[in-house]
C-alpha cells in the first residue's frame, strides 16, 4: 500500500481507512491510526468496548470504537458507521 495516504478527516475517509486496515489486529489498527494523528482512549462502553478519540493533524476529531471490521463513530446522541468505499 502506498505510504502517501494522508488522513484529514476520519469520518469522511472511513471507507478508505477501512480498506487500509482490513486483516489487521485491533492493536495494529490503533498503531496505524496513532501514526496518522493523535489517538487516546476515552472510556470503556457499558458493553465493555473501548472508545477512542482521534484528532487528525488538521484538528478534525472523531470518537469511535471497533465493532469487528467496522469503525463505529459516536455522535452527540447516536452511533453510526460510514458505508461505501
């Protein structure tokens, strides 16, 4: 894969990010994301899933957790995934 991928906005680039992370462990996914911006654990959900806050180098923020291969984003009063490629 090309190393010239620039992550500007995790939510709008979720499809491309998903393609880059296919087949990687959660630890590998987190390491890759940490290399693209600032990544920090936030809270553990009631169902036991760790939630993370990501901030890109341009200041775009996203809060998310992993659900199998999906990045599930946390909004003000909802969770959502981004479909498409």
